[in-house]
C-alpha cells in the first residue's frame, strides 16, 4: 500500500475514520516549561510502578481499552505510551495509523493483524510490531473461553435463542443440591441446555458483533448517569 493509498484509506467520512480521536487536532510534542531543578524534582516524585488494576476499562462491547502510561498522565516519560486492549471473540479494533512504531504483546487468545493490506497471524505469547505510519487493524480470531464466566455470559446474551433451549427433567442430583427440598429420597432436579454458539449451518455468515460508536456511548451514559450510578465505568 502506498502512502497515497493509506491517506485515502483514512479520509474523514469513511467508515474506518469515524472516531473523534482520529479527526481532532493532535499534539505530538508536549512542552515541559519549568526551571531545570523543578522538572528534575518533579520527575523524582513520579511513581515508578503503575497499577493497571486500579484503572477502569473503557469502550465496548467489541473493543475495551485502558491507558496505563502516556505523556498526558505521566510526565516521567514523553516518548512511551502503554495500554491494554481487549477484543471480544470475533471482534476487531479501529483501522488506524500513527506516526510512532508500536509493539503489541499478546496475553491470551489468537488472531491476526492487517498491516497495509497484508495479514499477520498471532497467538498468545507472540509480539507483533507495527512500523511508523502503517495503516493497521487488530482482529480477534478466537472464540470464547468456556472457563471464563464473562466470556460465557457474553455468548449467552448474544448468541442464544430462547426457543432453542432444552430442559432435561428428573436429572440425577445429590443430597448436596440446595435446590432439593429435604427430607427426601428422590434426588433429582431439572437442567437447562443453552445453545450459546454460532449455528454451524450458517457459521460463516453469522452477523458481526454490534458496537456503538464512542460518541453515542458517551451521550447515552451522560444522559442516564444517575440511573447507571457509574457502573458502566467498570467494563
């Protein structure tokens, strides 16, 4: 992909260029204007450990993001930015580019990047490098983790159809089951089977994950702030 093609790909009005952060004015070099001694003492006072667990994820439901260290919030560095991104199963991030290079370390799952129209596959434990001014996009090609309750409930909410649920009556249980009224010699209960999967017969045509724009989310959360009571900031 040529530079002209990359520029055309990111023109305002295109679907891949609809986020406010890609069209607003950006500052790439920030001024640190104080006396040398003041700046020096200020740097010494900066924390050396940043706890990512103390920060909330933003975005969703397809792409979640938290910024850990960046020049706006940590004057100890003006050239390094670190953040944690989470892509929902089958989800993808915004197509974009930046003037700096970047290194992405994959903690979990598998997927691929598209750099200038070329696909690069990755999986947990890999490090992916994005060169300067490269138009790229991240894709999660993995499905849900059945051992992760958040993944499971996400699939139940987005993939299941109530009319396709099955109920198994009089299934075997044990005296430890709190649902069984005691005393009794009949240890049975009912079980529900929820098919929270992509239908095999139209797997390849299954709809993509729906996602609202960041602007729409901010408007909705601002309007219903009292009712939500800040709970949306947790995701």
